[in-house]
């Protein structure tokens, strides 16, 4: 795994950041008709716009003990995890939950996009719940130094590839005919994908979790689908918001599961027709495609 860090002593000035970004290796994905370019930084691939925030975050972000980080490789269940965590920490008013009118991504901030908002929120609130796709080795050092808890969600890699293919193809506004799946698969397999290589990403967190099981919780998308109750209880307990017996009896767990289910969220007007993830102008519906385990079978050959 290539993890050589480009060390900066302090947050880079805009011109230095620009120069550094210009010097990074670039790759325009072959399936994308020139529309999807990734930059390689500290051994992983990302969009320039995300790096423009991630790099200063690495240098200046001061995590506090008690902050919780929701970590994932893209398309592994981030939207669901964000919705669940938000519903856990704001439980009590399900019929008026902001999740009914707001994209889950806008309920909890994302480190590589909303750094300024996160820092501003630190002045008002006790603890933050922040999402990130950064690999473990590239997290801001304060997250590790403060022993912040991390929840890592992962998913069958073949379904991740299919989900990633459709998401990035739609962002590039290409049809399936114009963006051959086989080419996207080959690049992913070679490690060239957003926040890829995939295996470096998952292994980085996995190895760290073996050393620090008390601060990193691994959740598997498919297990959560199969038995959401048990995993929601683990999640709530881990992030410091355990359910009381009274809450369990009152059906709070089931209410959260229902509120955050794909069926519920994907049918909300905001998630069907909104376009509120301003950073890239991504339509909300793109975060809610099928949510089926094993969709890869429709794309892979027997050898795949
Ligand atoms: P992101 O990394 O861009 O935020 P992420 O949420 O991790 O994406 O992954 C999107 C996948 O989660 C989609 O899978 P699919 O392409 O195979 O359909 C999406 O449908 C699925 N998803 C979104 N919301 C939910 C949910 N509430 N429950 C289960 N799966 C969901």
C-alpha cells in the first residue's frame, strides 16, 4: 500500500495548495469520455474539489475527544449510516424529523466538503458527528490523537462497483451505452476509483480496528439489512446514545429503522426531486438507486 504522506507544516496558502494540486498525478477515467478526472494524493485517488478541502482539513482540523466519525468507502452505505446516526441522536420527534425534508447528507456534515461549517459548529455544540471518505492513513492527526470513535461501514465490493459505476456515470451525464461498465470495472480493479484503491481503504481501517477495537466499529451493510435491530443497538451504544429499556419497549428502535429505510427515504419528495448537495450539484435521487444486495449479478459474467 502506498501511503507516503506529503507533509505540510501548516495549512497551505491558496497558491501553495493550487501548485501542489497541479503537481499531483492525474487520471481521466477511460469510461467517462473525458468527463471524470481523479488526482492521486497520499496513495489514493480523489476529486480535486474534495482535495481542496481535505488537505487543509488534514493540517488544521482539531477534532475533540467525543467527536464521532462516520467513515466509509463511497457507495458502501454512507447515506444510510448518516440517516441512522442522525435519527439516533435526535430521536423523539419522528413525525417532525428533518430527515423527512432534508437529504441525509445535509443532516450531518462531510469533512472533505463542509470543513468551515464543522469548525463553526464546534463553537456551539458539544460533540460533532462527521462523515468522511478519507482513508485511515490520511485522516487529520487530531482525530487519532483525540481517540475519537469511528464507525466504518462496508459492503460487498461487487455491489460497491456497480453502485459507483452508476453514480459516477450519472454525474458525468453519460448513458450506459456511452460509459462501458467493463472499462469502469477494470479501472476500479486497478485501484483507480474515487478514494481507491478500495482494498487499501478497507484494510487501513480494518488493521487499525484490530489495534484499537474500542474506538473503531465495523458495520457490514448486508448484515444491517438482514438484522437492523441488533446493529442499530450496537451503533447507538457505540456512539454513546444507547436505547433505554423503556425506549425499546416503546418501539423507538423500529421507528428509527422505518424512518431510515430505503423505502421510506427514497420515496420522500426531497430525495426524489431535490438537488441539495450543493458541492457538485448532485441530484438527491442519485443517492437512492436500488439498495439491493447482489445487484452485481446483473453486471458481472461468471468469471467476474
Ligand atoms: P455515498 O458514498 O455517495 O454517500 P452511499 O450512501 O455510501 O453513497 O451509497 C449509496 C448506496 O446506498 C446506493 O446503493 P445502490 O447504488 O446499490 O442502490 C443506495 O441505493 C444505497 N442506499 C441509500 N440509502 C439507503 C438506505 N436508507 N438503506 C439502504 N441502502 C441505501
